[in-house]
C-alpha cells in the first residue's frame, strides 16, 4: 500500500520519505485541521525531498467558506507553489449553504497550472456528498478527492467510500483515522492504491518509523 503522509516541517518531510512515504501533504497547524505552510517551509521541503509534495491551500480554519480577501490570499499562495515547483495543491471550498463553491474552484483551476489538484475534506462537510460528487465530476482538473466518506474516520465511512468510488471520475484518497489496525479492513473492502495518514504514523505527535513498516508491508 502506498501512503501519503501529513508533514508540517522540513525535518518531518525528510523523515517521512526515509520511512517509506510515497507522497507528502505539507501543511501547518495540523492540530486544527491544517492551513497553508510558510513560503520557507514549502521551498525547503521541495528542495530536499524527491517524492511528490502536495501543499495545503487554506488561509484559515474558521470554516470552508471564503470571502474575497481569502480567495486573493489562496490564489497568491497557489502562484508561489507553482513557482517553487510544488507537485500538487490540496484545496476545498463550500458556499454558505454547504455546496461546492464552483466559482472559487474555477479560479483555483485557472491558477494552478500543471499542479495536481486534490479536493480535500471540505467535501465531507458538504450538505450532500453525492450531490458534491456530481459537481466535482464535472471538473476533470480535480485529480484526487480526499475523503472519509463524511464520517469521523475512513473506517466508519467505508460504505459511503465504496459508493463514492463507484461514482467518482477522479481518484479517491481515503483519509482520517487510518491506522495499522484499520488499514487491512479498508484494503479488503476498498480497492485504492494510496491512503492518507496523519496521526496513524505518529507517537506523541512525532513521526514513528515503527508505525510505517506495518503499513507499507
């Protein structure tokens, strides 16, 4: 199984690659769900690892609804990521009534260049997951959907994940609460090439090489 690992620093990025991660999601403020990391962090990680780096584009953790100032900030951060040679961005936005914000999504698509686009777990907070899926299916530029199936953990959302995968035009990336113990169950029921893990490879908040080995087989 390939693993995308959440990292927040250059040290963690280097360690995650050494421990066997196949892709990194680079964020700041992991405890509150993640925001865009600093310019310096992005630059240094891209320069020091060889595996793909996907950067969170999120100006705050208040909600997934963004005003014009937020959008301006996100587009500026996307431009910086593009200039720094980032492989992909991780983004999501909802309208005030919980639908996919297609206007902001369109702006992100116009600015992202050749970077991979992952729509993150804002999707899980949408008013109707299957309605949201149908909207995202209209955008071939959305390469990956990071989701727990609307549940607190991917394991709890397994039935919805199966249904979403059957409907999706993009790659489904299961995430949330995945551990050594739950991964085999997900593998048994959900045919995916990669999973997204944060705390599942950490002990007391630090990356733990011993937790990587069982996940990677």
